[in-house]
């Protein structure tokens, strides 16, 4: 079987999950194998762990960095909005 067909079969048989970045608890790259990374998400009052493998360690690092950046930007924007609301005097 050609490599392109193998990749297609892997993605056709997998399940798809989506979640909001607010629910991401941890996203980190593996120290032992740089191309692996894990994401822990809070779902239904418990944590669910997802393990992923990227093509290269560099790509895994970029994905982890992107998720962390999104999470920190969201947290920062929520903090700014809350502080602005608290400054308003009626």
C-alpha cells in the first residue's frame, strides 16, 4: 500500500474531537521523544489526556507554542476586561 493511502486510512479511522482553548489545562512537548506532545483538557468535571505525534520535533514545538499562546492571550484578555469593568464607577 502506498504511503499516501496509509495516511489517508489512519485519518479516516480516527475520531475527531474539538474543544475550546479555555478547557486546555496543559499542553507540553515530550522530553524523551521530541515529536510527541500531550494536551490535557477538562471535560465533564474531569481531565482527559490526548497524546499526539507530529512529523518532526520542530513541528511539535510549534503546535505546543501556538496552543500556549492562544491560552495565555485569552487569559490576558479576560483579565483586562475584568479590570476595566471594576474601574467603572456608577
